């Protein structure tokens, strides 16, 4: 016979969650992974992580996070924006980041807006590099991105 325990009451659960958050403080941003068997497609799609986001699957849309890693099997068609971007897979679109690293297996087709850029031997890059005179052009407010309906990249090609 099934019975309802008093701890499953929604009010009790909410109180328990609130008290545990007060004891441990706000949750630290962790690592999110889009697995290699996952394909995410959507018109106007934006994936935003407060921590590290690793893309091992395929995303057709914009991706943002504190750090974004495109794995060797990963593929993004859209804008990739973060404080730090590491590319081992494929990107077709704009990269906007303070620090960008294209590792030897990287394939990038699109412009890169950066303050620091590293390209390993063997990486393929077809596009333009732009280093703004003011680093604030690359600053990213992850909280406001989730509420806006526009693209991550206010910069347009001249």
C-alpha cells in the first residue's frame, strides 16, 4: 500500500530547500554537457550556462556561458559567447570571447572577436579576427541574456 509521507508535502519540501540553501549558500555554477548523441535545433534558440558548458553534440543556435568548450565531436552553428572559449570541434558562426583557443582539431568558419587568441598547428580557421580597442565590448551579462530576445552579438560585419 502506498502512503504519503509528510516530507513530500510541497510546503515542507520548499522550506527544506530554503533552509539548506541558507546553510550552504548559493549553488556554485557547475559543468553542463551536451552529449554527443544529442542534437538541439531551434529557430532563435539560446543555450545559456552560468558555469562551464561543454558541447559534444550538435547545436543549431546560440551558446553562451562563463566558459564554453566545443569538444572534438561537438558542432555549433550560431554565435558562441563566453569569457573563455575552447574549440576542439566545429563552429560555423561568430565567436565572442575574452580568450579563445583553437586546438589542433578545431574547424571554425566565421569571425572571432577576442582579446587573446591562440591557434594550434592543424586548426582550420576561415574568417576574420577582430580585437576591440576596449575589452568592455566583449563583456557578457549571462543573467540578461536569458531575458532578451535578440542575438548575443550586437556587432555586425562592416
